[in-house]
C-alpha cells in the first residue's frame, strides 16, 4: 500500500467533526469521538488485499459493489451490517472515496455533529 493513500484516507477521516483515530484489531481505525467506529484500514488483515471498510447507509453497499466490483466489495464481519469495502490496491477515484467516508461518518454520527458538518465546521 502506498503511504500516500493511507495519508489521504486519514486526512479525509480526520477532517470530520470530532473524528478520532486509534488502532483497532491492529489497523488504523476512525471513530466519532471515542465511539462509534465509521471506517478502518484492512492492510492484508483478512486477505492479500489492501482496503478500507466503511459504514454505509442502507442500499449504498449494493450500489457501490454493483457499479464497480473491481473497486468495491462486501467486507467480512461487517458486510452483513451494510458496510462497504474499498480496495486501495487498485486505482481509485478519490472523490468517490471522500463520498464514502462522509457517508460512513453520517451513518453513525449523532445529529449534532452532522449539523456541524452541514454548517461547514
């Protein structure tokens, strides 16, 4: 995995109101405050691929995977709860990645923080 990709992902996640980062299951993960988690890195943790997993609103997982199964997948463990997997070992459209990260945050964040995000804070 390119270190620059991790840094881009980290920047997107930590730009959100009160987002934090800590290691979870041996990988960098991003949370709203101390919990809940909205995204995590999977650097060959469950297979030989580099990816991240993100919470997703209802229907988004299927939409992304149907659009491009070469870039998106249903991750193990959390896929049954609608999370989306995003491969980072293939070329990605970082505007799509930014949308997925923001949607992940909005899926789990409290309304007060979503209001701050909408206000541009």
